[in-house]
């Protein structure tokens, strides 16, 4: 949003009379330290000429999309782990089969 508006960190610091300092704007741009506060988001939206509500909706949609991607990657990761090391995941099933065989008299006694 800031990049699209073409505002520098110094300009934002000057326009907001230090309300959003050069260092804080730099941190927001670089996504370091604390996430942007709501008050900062609204100030930046106003400065950049962006509708904050529309922007929040876009952020929410992107967050949902990223959650779905992360969930799919988790499932793929687990499937890959099982495929690469099936004996580790068969262990519980084997123990249950052994117990069942013992109950049915599988040891010959």
C-alpha cells in the first residue's frame, strides 16, 4: 500500500508529524518487529488514498487463501512422511494385529 502510493518513510514521518516515525514506517515496510497497529493502518490508508475497509477485506481473503495452502501443505507433508517411512507408521497396526492373534490363540497354547 505504501509502495503503491509512492511515499517515502521520511514523507510519512513529516506528514504525520512524527505520528508514524521514519523507523516505524521502515519496520512496517520490512515486516519486522510488531505488526501494524489498527491506528497505523488507518493512518496509512488515509495517506495512501486507500479505502481501509476494502483493504481489510482483501487482507482477510488473502489470509484465508494462505490458511488453505498451509493446510494442504501440511497434509502433503504428512503423506510424504508416511510414504518415505511406512514402517514407522505401521508399527501401531502391527502391535494391534499381534494382540489380536494372541487373543485368538495364535501362539499355539
